[in-house]
C-alpha cells in the first residue's frame, strides 16, 4: 500500500517536473525559435478558441462513434466466424492483414473519391477498430476454458450452444479490452479522414484550416482536444470493462488441449491460400460495382493493372512508382528498425528501472494521439527536411505500440524463472540476459508485425508533409494532378508493401521460434 | 431533459457537417443545384455566401446545396462522381485531366482573372522577382511545382538553382526563417504573417509570365447539356452576389462571422483583408467570371510552358454570353 | 440382466498423433458397467482413463470399437439428457451464479428451467449450499465449487453419471467429506456411475469395483471387486478389510 502511494507520488512528481521544464522551454522560446509553445500558451489558445470547438468535437465524435459501433460490430461477428470456422479464418487472412496493414493516409483519398459526406470518416474509423477487436474476439474465444466447453458438449450441446452459453461470454473480457484499444483508434481514424473529407466541421478539418495560421498554440490545442477525446474514449471503455469483468474473473486454470497436428492437404490448402489472396481484390471490385462510382475515378483491380502495365502511359507510371518506392522502402526499413530498437531498449529499461518508464509514459501517450500533421511543422523546424525528419516521425509512430507489447511480454516472464536465477544472486542485468530477453523473443516478433504498417504510415506522412519524396509525395501530387490511376496504384502498392513486410516477418518469426521451441505470443 | 436538447443540437450539426441545403422563399418548386467550393469557407467565396444570404439563388429558381472544400478535396472528382453540378478548379489540373485522361470537363468561366498565387517572402529577406530565388529555399505545394517551374523558365532562372521543398499551407517555416519564400495565396497569407509580427512582400506568378486564371468554373459536358438553365441561373446569381460584395469589401465578411465562417478559426479582419486584396484580381471588363479571348489565349500560352497542351475548345464561353 | 442404463465399451482403441510420435491412449479396451453400478477407474498418468471418459461422453470418437451408453451412441445419449458429468476443476462458468451454473445442462438441452426450479433448490440443499444460490463461483471456496459441479451433474436426473477426478483439486480432509457426500447422493440417485480418480482410498470407498489401468499402451490391467456393505461409514477407512482391498489395488497398479 505504502509503495503504491509512493509510486503514485513519484509519477506525479515526474509529470510536474516535465510540465515545468516544458513551460520554461516554451516561454524562453528555446525550441525552434518558439515553434514549441509552452503549456500555458496552449491552454490560453484553447481558451481563446473555445467557441470554435463544440461543432468540431461533435462532428469528430459523430464519425468516430458511428465507425466505432459499425467497425466493432463487424469485428465481433467476423471474429466469431473465424473462431468457429478454420476455413473461413484462412480465407479471411488476406483481407484481415490488408485491413490491418493499410496505411490510412493512402486509402483516405480513395475513400473520399468513392464515398461522400460522413461515410469516409465512418469507414476509416471502423477500419481503425476492426483488426484490434476482431483479433481480441478470436483470442477470447479460442482461449475459452476447454472444460467449460466440455460440460456443454457432454450434454450434447450444439456448436451454437457452445458459442452462446460459453464462448461469447467467456470472450467478453478480451472483447472489451479490444474495444478499449479500438476507441482511440476510432477517434484517430475519423480525424485522418477529415483531413481529406472536406466537411466544414471536425477536429481534423479544423486542424487543416488552422495549419495556415502560424499559430502553434492553436495546433497544439487541437492536438490536445483530439488527445483528450481519445483518452476519454479509452477511459469510458476501460470503466465499462472493469464493471463487467469485475465479478467474473476466471476461477479455473485453463488446461491446454493435447495438440494435434492438422493434416495438410496440398490441393485444398493451395486453393484456400489463393482464395485468401483474391478475396480483398474481389471485395474491392464488388464494392466499386455496387457503389456505381464512375470508372474514371474509381479504378478496379483491372483498372490499376491497365494503368500500370497496359496503357500507353504505363512506362511513365511505372518509373514514377519505382522511383518513389526506391525512396520510401529504405526509410521504412531503417525507421522501423530504429523504432523497434528504441522500444526494446526502453522496455528493458522498464524492467531494471520502472521509474524511468512511468515518467516517460505521459509524453509517449501524447505523441500517440496527437495528430502527426500538427506535430510535423514543429518537427520540420527542429530537424529540417532531410532523412532525419522521416526517421524521427517513423520512430515516434512505431515505438509506442512496440513498447507496450514488449513491456507486456517482459512483465509476463514467469516469476519462477526469474526466482531461479535470483536465488543464485543474479544481478538485474544478468536476469535480463539469461531470462527476460530470451523470453521476450516471441513478443519482439509481435511488436515487429505491429510496427510494419505504422512505419509505412510514418514515412509516408513525413514524405507528404516534409520532404516531398517517395510514395507520400507521389500520392499527394497525384491527387493534385487528378491522376486517379496513380492514387489507386499508390494505395494498392502501399497496402501490398505492408502485407509483404508482414508476411516476411511472420515467416522469420515461425522459423526462429520453432528453432527455439517457442510459441508465437498471440 | 439535457439529452433531448443535446440531441437536437447534434442532429442539426450532422446536417451542417454534411452539406448546407439552402431553402429560402419556398413556394414554388426550385431546381436543386449543388456547388462544390474549392477551399474551406473564407472570403474566396464571399460572393456566393452573399448571394445565398440575399436569396439571389432562390430568386433564380435554384435550391442550392453548398459543399465546402479543403486542402485535400479534389473538386473535379466531386463533379465526375456526380456529387456536385459545378465546381471551381485550377485550370492546369483541369486541362491536364482533359488532355491526358479524356475527362469530360468544360471551363465555362473564371473567378480570378489573375491567379492570386504568388511568391511570398518576408520584407526583411525580400524576394521581389524570380531571379531573387536563386540559391534560396522555396516551399511549394507539390501540386503547384510545375507552375513554379514554368514561371522560372519564362523568367530565365535555372530550376536547379532553387531548392524547392513541399509546402503544407503553413507559413510558420517562413516566419521562422526555415524557408526563404513560399508559394501561397497573396490575398491571404501576408495578413497571417503580419499578425505574427513580420512584414511580408510578394509577387504574382501571373506578373512573371504564368498568365493563368484561377478558380475556373468547371462543369462536366453532361451537366452542361442537361442543366444549362440552372448553370446560367447559378452564375447570374453568383455574379450579383460578387458585385454586391465588392461594393464594400469590408462590409460583407462580418455578416458571415457566425454563419459561413463559424468554426474556421479565422478572424473577420483576415477575411476583410482577403476580400479587399482579391477585388482587383477578379474584376473584369466583361463582368465577374468573364473569359476574354485574349485571356484565354494567354492561359493556353502559359500552360504550354508547363507542357499542358490547352486548346481553345476546352473553354466554353457560350454560357457567359447568356448571362 | 437388462443393460438399459449401463455403459459398455467393446474393443475400443484411440491413438493421438503428436509432432513425431503416436501415443496409443487406448488399446483394444473392453469394459461393461451394468446399470446402477459404481465403477472407479484408476491408473497412472497417460493410461487413457480420461480418454475413455471423453469417449463415453461423446466428446471424442474412437479409432475403432464401439461404445454404448444406455444402449445408445454416446453423443445421442448426451443429447437425450441421459448423462450427467462433473469434471476436475469444477469447470463452472464464472459469470453464472450457483443456481444458474447448476441449471446449465437444462439450458444446453433446451429444457424449461422453471419446470426444474424445485430440482435445483433440492440439489442446492443436497450439496449443502443453501443460502449461496446467488453467489458467483469466484466467491466460493474450492470445495463449494466442486459441490456445485456435483449438483450440476445431477440436475438432469441422469441415468448415467460420469465423474472425472471431481475432487482431484481438493485437499485430503475436504476430499474425505466430499466422498461421504457423494456416496449419500449416489445411494439416493442410483445412477450408473463411472468415476475417474487418482486416489486409491477414494476408489475403494466409493466403488463396487475398481478398474486398474496401465499405460503405454492404455489398457485394463485388473478389475478388483469391492464387496463392502453400503452405506459405508467413515470408520471404514481404518478397517483392516479396507486396507486389504487398498493393498490389492496398489499391487495391481504396480503391475502385479
């Protein structure tokens, strides 16, 4: 109890020191000649603009909320389907990875081209929620205590009865945890779509409209409002989660079932893999047909192939795309590696010195929800427009989810294993070396897979706003030139790129973990 | 109790956020007409706001829906997708789309006779003409890079001697001295810079050979054929709005502060500056939206410099004749 | 003798494939549990006793051989509500209170809970949990949870009762108490019972006969009949004839 209070006091003290430092730096205009406003200046700007906020916040809330509801509903249903039917799960794999990996910045323009009004915001917010909740649902259902299922089965219960009476309810804590993570993602999705959506209201629209005001206080104020919304959404979900799961924590230790190798059937497996690959394209094509969007704007898979390989302008398009890829790819890999390394070091530091992390957490949280577009001008002033700005932006977007995953992995290292080395008087560093680091290997891979799409997003945002290179710039320029073929091509290329990266990590992960006799972390 | 009030407010906003149907002086069946603006609500569209508020569109038998634009809204896309009937564009992208992709666009008028984009710099580090850009860093929105390159070429400046970086319509880097100049609306950004305590100086690309319109009025060929009457009515009412607006450029922006301009976070003084600055760029002998043969010729010539082969047939002046 | 509510296994085999090994969990096993009998299965880990139970419950299918429960296919018997089951670790649903957990088989079988309200109250009383109807499993002790599981196994008034190490997780003292209670309950219900256990004393105390199994491959080693009078009283745990039977089972376990 006493240590808890002391810990809390420490956290508060660190936060206070941080705020005072920030205030001094801001007031003395130490960073980039005053482009980093002090907390008080941000609050003053927030107060001054207070009358502007309500319609923007409500509009963002509307998009985020509708997206949250729809996205999570689809996610839970899909999760149930995938948990119940292994074939559906394997068929849906391509689609799931694509939805997980797609950089919002790349598909926001095509959503705006295809849909109108609030729809792009809702879709992007829904996509932001989908993967998290879908995987949480599958995890929740597949980790259901098998003995509870046996009870139902022993009475001849059907698959539906198992789902209804046991699995869905048992998965509820996992699903709610998923919703908690999805809530800020929905807010961010809505804001990202607002950048390109052209509505009058929404924090994203407000931010874009304010970029030209040379008023960093306001930009940070908007960022703060967005962060606040995300945190409140997170908090509400956490509260609901705590209330529902409080009394129903599992009382049994789940037993692992005897693992039986699935039989491999080459023909069926190949067919399913092909189907899984084709499904996203089929849905893409079908959606455009159903929407009836004019062909000039909405490129079907065939349209993109035509643009990139068959049309007279194809060689030009190809060379522009390849040139952009040659700029984006190396930065993505380097940025991702740097972000992961940073996250790994910080996670290790958190084991040895938990205090460091608690002091650092608030800043990390702000950088996660603060729309990058608001921070980019500041970063440009501080870092210039070279590769370093791309690297920093990429690190800042990749490190946080990676850090959370790794810290979780390290915290789950069994007490017993640590106690064994501790009993021989191992120092914290030796404990890290002998136990924590090897044990966190599966989590490092999970973190890498999480980092893939975010790294690509970070690089593209930096290219678009700061350096004018690579895929980010090509996307923006194509938008300006009404080069619809290229807009779709960049969107498809970036999604494919993310999926390929993801798959490569997955293959390495399987190899390495198998040779160490470990199981994937999720 | 609270809930119902909030809900009504909320529903009202939903409508406002999506679009703004303007239904005034109803009584007879008005023709629906949708206008996609090219930017967020500011003085660039003061004439339309005034025409709407004064009921000019209703008088012409139109029920106007006004769609706001923004940095990432592609106005041409909106009309191809059939979400709007008429929009304002930059002539280079529109004509490039016609030439390269066979887009069915017609330019039927021009809001700005002289394109307001120009090179903006600080008075203490002034860029007064294209030659001053040599060895400097210039921030240009990626879309406008070809226009700047054309202007440099016409002025005999080697493009490789200018460091061009992307610009996101944020003057902060200019004010902080990270860049030496930016390409922006000369009608707008100098005010912002002065608010930040600096003096700004600028010149128009137009004055250095890049003689193009801007906010060209564009419709699809299909709309031109099927909604000719409505298009004429829209331009008539809009022209009246603009004329009324320019009688006193300082008078109209305050009227929109709590309606059209609400939530943009820009001051009324800013909009008055803008409105005043744009007046000489818009006024034409043939009235607002006019496209004289000489002006069209100048556009074709300027666009040829950036490799866009504009033709006279891309411009349709017959609607203007009916106004 | 009528076999209308017994359990019968004939030449049952079941193997599991691991990564590079095949484990023969059951190898050509035959067993007949007559109606109203109490059979205990005992054996070392991996002798296939739990596999046998899962097969009889219809949770798994044999590679070869036949199994009937009350003369029917196990899955069919389960769907008809003829069987009751209690597992090790209680396997209660943490979100259902005691009464709701006991009623779970009714929900699975699609029976109206209202018609069995009396049964549930009686069962709660039988297992000594009156007053805890609304308690959640997380608020109960291990022994109480196990008693809920026993009550749940009886809610359908089963003809055949399967008990899979139901007291395996309890301490010795609690286990004795539960053994006594189970005997009392069983004498009332007279259901054909198959108990899987690790405890020799528990097996001897409860069963009419103890089936001793051996592993690799899983098979039946010996069947020891327990001719002790019922109801058996706690004092019997110290009686010489009880010890003799215990020794006999222990010897059989050692492979003699």
